[in-house]
């Protein structure tokens, strides 16, 4: 199953960019973008059209960046 659900929570409202990149730095998916009020959120990443490998999920909220790596295995 090449899809997964990614959960995140915002303590304060803000401008959100949640993107996925491949190891070369190319953007492969935009999971969330725009203003969001404080609260809990879930987004689905579907990698069915991508090759197996390592991908980087990056959440940017008001300039604060959280980065995590993910392994896609088909």
C-alpha cells in the first residue's frame, strides 16, 4: 500500500505549507498549503505514482520548519 496518513497539530493559526520532496530536492507532492486555524489535521500522501525510495516530508508553519524522512517501498 503506497499511501499513508500524516497527522499534525497547530497550536496557533498560521500559514501552512506541507510538501513532500524526493532525495534530489524535487517537489513531488503538496499535501497542504494556505492559512489554517489552530487544530488537528490529517493529510494523505499517495505515492503510487512514485518510485520506491526515500522521500522528505516538510511542514512549514509561519517560518518554523519540521522535516521527516519517509521510506516508500513497493
